[in-house]
């Protein structure tokens, strides 16, 4: 661990401890006994510069405490609902339903790029059922036939991405749903599906 100012170390410890239920700036100020919340913001910025914290600039409750120890066994991943979109129409700009503790070993990519979605509907059956938890990697770069999490005309969905002869389609796995021809400018891709977990 890099040498830290005592307040920054205490702040890092608090961010780690409350990662599943993030504290507000005011609460952090009180716990750190600082005179102003702007000092909290300053120290958070210093932690980011030192590579110990990564934040989603669109969502202050979405952050990842980074560790020098690559074997950190548990990562807290934000869980979102498909029906919930943020002010820009993006899922990840909204508030997560909760933070889920997940074993870091299941990711084949950086845990800081992970998010979770609770699926709804039957359009992606049999692979994805309503209520399944989806682990996805944040990315707006996708390949043909990737299963993606996206927002199209303010509708959040999980679909198969298809591109053919310059046209983009969003397809369901359930054959009773027809493919949807989309306008690229109206499509916002949140990420690529990497895993599906059915609740017991």
C-alpha cells in the first residue's frame, strides 16, 4: 500500500467498510471530523490520483476501492434493475438497487468494469429467465452476436446485437419475439453480458 496521509488512510478504510452501503459526503465529513465536505472531496481526489480509488463520474455511489493485493477475494458490484434508467436515459447513471458481494475470481476482466442487472421478461429464454442476475462488463464496443445490455429509445433491455449490411438489429433468443431494427443514434450500449446466475 502506498504511503498515505492519516486522513486519507482513514477515508480509504471507511470507503472500503461501507462499500455495500456508501456514506454521503456529509457522513464521511462527520466520521473524519473534518471542518468541510470540500476537504472530503479533496482527499477523495487524492486517493484517485494515487490509484487507490476509481469512481463513476456520473454516479457518486458507484466506486471501487482498488487494492495492491490482486487476491482481494470479494468485490462489491452494483445491481441495477432493467426498468430503472438514470437522468440521461442510461442504466448506469441511475442509482443501483444494491451492491452485491461477488467473488473476484469469477471475473475474466477487471472487477471495476463489472455491473449486474436483474433480468425481467421472457424474451431471452431459455438462456436468461425473468429474475436472473446478469453480470456484464461495461463497454460500448461490441461484436456481432454479443448479448448486450442496452437502452433503446429510453427502454432498457438485454438483447443479441446483430449488424448486417450496415443495419443494426436487436434480437431475442425466444423465437416468439421478432428482431427489432434500430437506429444507431438512438441506441446506447451499456455493456456485454458475461455471466448469468439464476436465484435458487
